C-alpha cells in the first residue's frame, strides 16, 4: 500500500507540469539540438513552395476545363431549345471535359498526399528527434504515410461537400439552402486538424493503430490543456498576421522575408512543444 501511494505521488508530481514548463523546456531542448530545429524550418519553407507550385499547376488545368465546360453548358442548353443537330456533338464534348476535370482532380489529390507526406513526415521527424533521441527515420516516415492517408481521405470528403456547396450556391445559383454546409465543413476541418496533429506527435512512440486510437483518447481526455496550448499559438499567429499586414503597407518584399523568418521557426517550435506534451500524456 505504501509503495502504491509513493507511485501515485510521483505521478501527481509529474502531472503538475504546466504548459509554461513545456514552453521553457522546448527552448532548452532546442539549445541542445539546434541542427534538428533548423532542418524542419528549411523543410517547411521548401514544402510551401513545392506544394503551391503543384497546386497551382493542377488547379489551372481544372479551372481551364471547368470554364470551357461552363461555356459548353450554355451552348448545349441553347442547342436543346433550338433542337440543333450539333447538340449531340456538344454533349460528347461536355462529357469529355467532365472526364478530364475528374482526372486532374484525382491527380491533385494524389500529388497533394505525397507532397504533404514526404515533406511533413521529415519535418515532424526532426522535430520529434529533439524529444525522442532514439527515433528512427524510415520507421517514423512509414508510419506517418500510413496515418496521414486516413486524415487525407477525411479531408477530401469534407472538401467535397464544401466545394459542392460553393458550386451549387455561388456558381450555378441552383440552391440557396446549402449555405450552412460551408461553416459546418470548416468546423470539421478544424476538428480534423486537431486530432491529426496529436496523431503525428504520437507516431514517435506508437504504431499505426495506437496513434489513431490514442489521438482520440488523448484529444478528449486532455482537451482543456490542449485547447489552451493551441489557443496560445493561435493568438501568436494572429499577432504576427497583424504585424505583417502593417509591414505590407511599407514593403511587400519585407513582409515576405520577415514572415518567413518568424512564422516557420514558430511552427517548428509548436511541433516540439506538442510532441513533448503528447509524450507525457501517452504514458
């Protein structure tokens, strides 16, 4: 009984660690491992440029075919009304445009998954290496790819309903009753982000199943502490956003440079603190 009481007291002392302690401990860990801190920063910067390049490439192809489809839709309606013999050919062209759009969308989905998984798995690994000394690179990367595919599929499903709502309400003006879909979709994306970040931190110690299961267990059990943690960084990024807007009025180039210098190190610091939090919560 006495031994059990001592163990409980030790656990209580460990759990008394506040969020402030995690923030300060992260600074100490970064000082000891500066290389593992700056590598994720460089990876994240490269990721942003690579992702937006690929995103812009696929989106331009999708939008070009989409606008062509809109033009053909107007001509098709006119052809049906006038019973034009060219309407059959026009319908065939419309089907071809729809098929092309679908293939470009699939290409965007697959490319986004691989680009995000490659860059972010490496970034999370090096941030995790500061906290978990024995973390193995390929072992972590494989688990990240497996875990992220779950969140990627969920994100695509939510995005589908969001885009469908925009098309029906804003573009085609077919239905005005789907306006509620957008705020609900954004809410689910926030929830999805919350649990996915926890799972990425858990991958350092857990397997695929335990990372997925653990993110929900910890996410609900430690909800208040984690929400406070996320709120702190939300406020920080809000302040940075205001400062960058002010700098933009002076110089757009200065805003870009200062934004890169400030934002990406904070993101890496955020990961390190979160990984440390989840490490203690998962014990």
